[in-house]
C-alpha cells in the first residue's frame, strides 16, 4: 500500500528539504498499521504525528457525519488526570473550528492572539503555537483534523513541519480508508456466516427436535402414569430448548443498521422480528424528532440495547406481551421496554447483558435501570443525553 501513497495526492512532502526529516516521514507512514482496532490506529496516528515534529501535545478530532463538528477527540501528551479535569471533549469551536470551516493547513505562532481563539478551559495546560491539518481520504473526504501544539524546542512550527504533517495526514487518511475497507469485508463475511448458521439451526436442528418431541408425545400416551410424567417433563424441556435456539437464531441473524438507516426503521426491524421468531407480541411507539436529530452512533447503541432487552424478556421474564417506546424530549433520548412477566427478582443484580446496556448509556452521558412494573413485570429504562 505504501508504494501508492504518492500517487493519490500526497504532494506536500516536496516542502520537506531535510533528507533526514523526509526519511522520518516515510518511516512514520510505513509504521502505520491498518489491520488493528480503529481506536488503537487513531491513537497511533496522533502519537506518530506528534513525534514527527516533536510537538508536546497532539490530538486527532474525528468529524461527525454532518462534517460541522467533532464527534471524537483523541489526544497525545496529556496525563489522564489532566484530561479528566478539563471536562467534556472539544466539539470543534474556536481555533479548532477554523480547520473544520476551511479544511486547509493552519499555522499559528500565538494561539491567544488568533481572532478565532476561544481560550482554554479550566485545568487546560498552557499552549502557545499551533499547527493543524485535515486528514483526508483517498477520495478527498475529510475524516478529521490533526492538531499539534508547542514544539519541545520552543520554536514555532515551520513550513517544513506543515509539509510533514500534511503529507502524514493524507497518508493517515488512506490507512483509515484501508481499515474501513477491511472492516466492510469482515462484516460482509460475518453476515453471510451468521445467515448460514441461522438457516442451519432453523432448518435442521429445530426440525429434528420437533420430530423427537412428537415421538415422545405419542409414546407418553401408551405408558404407565409414572413414566408418562417423566416423558412429559422431557417434552417440556425440549420445548424450552427450542425456544432458546429460536432466541439464538434471532441474535445471530441480526445485523447492525446501515449508516443511512433511520432510527425508527432500525427499531421497527428489530421489533417486527420478535413475534415471528420468538413468539412474543410487541407494541412500539415513537415521540420526538428521532430520525432528524439522533446520530448514527447513538442510534446503533440504542438498537443493540433494544435487541438485548427483548432477548432477555423472552429468556427470563416468561412474559406474554411487551411494549417498546423511544422518546426524544427535553434534551434526553429515552428507550423503555416494559413486559408483563415475572419481573426482576431480589438479588438478581446486573448480569452481563444489563452491564453492557449500562456501559452503552454511560458513553452518551445517560443511564440504565431495570425496575419492577405495576402490577407485574419489569421496566427497562435506557437514556442518552449526548445523542447527536
């Protein structure tokens, strides 16, 4: 892949006149590895860019789908305690927003004197000079921006620094493209394998279990009462096993919604699968501007929570009916799943499934709770405060 970097728009390396620095740039590009977790890849890009120009601090701001603000902000050089003390992550205002508005390299000798500087939050370390460049894909799409501050030698960033980081930013965009492509291939392969497993479970395993159950029922009518009760118990266990396998089919055959799918459609897709596959009637309601305001990442986590919640209802609640509501009101996105089953039992606590739901909510500043419903059953409430 590295041999094709210069053929895809990485031309700013010509600003680099120092052979040693050009060699460092090439080494840095070759060290970027696409076949790793995306979070690790992005952190590696920030660290490598910072080291390339000997910057004390670095960050990679990933643009939200609309391209008008940052949805992620990965840093280098800040101690975890210092970063936590600064509060919420930057969203792309002030000087950071300049490169979002005008996606081109920007060098500033004194941040505080720039007309668009918004100042530093409490607890933020002092920073003086600044270098920012966009990270572009091979097609020219801006994935995010690299931000670097304060060279270790105290000098402002040079034109050569700008050339190094602009070239590295373009190369990083190509590596991110490669990561996404590999991820798409893996997803396609995984989806096909899930479909195959689901068909095999449904067409072969369940049918055989049904046949065994019917055979046992016919035998049970012809034996003495003591043995009949044992056979009936075995039949009940088979029925329970079939229900568990149907739940497994439901889980493995579901795929995450595509990036352009609306929240309502994604929720309805899950809800409509439940009666057919799991035998549980589910009503659903919506309220608020869900499709226009809720972002793709939050939508996906809400849908994953809904799928897990409905599966838990089928497995554990012994419910006859469930209700789902999704509401966006007063700055809060809320998912409620109500069932008429046995309800949460004392001492149940949070199992792995509920812990997963709680972690998803916490990522978006929300919470998750499972409580008894009135007169019976349970209520799962999942919320998010940062949903766009």
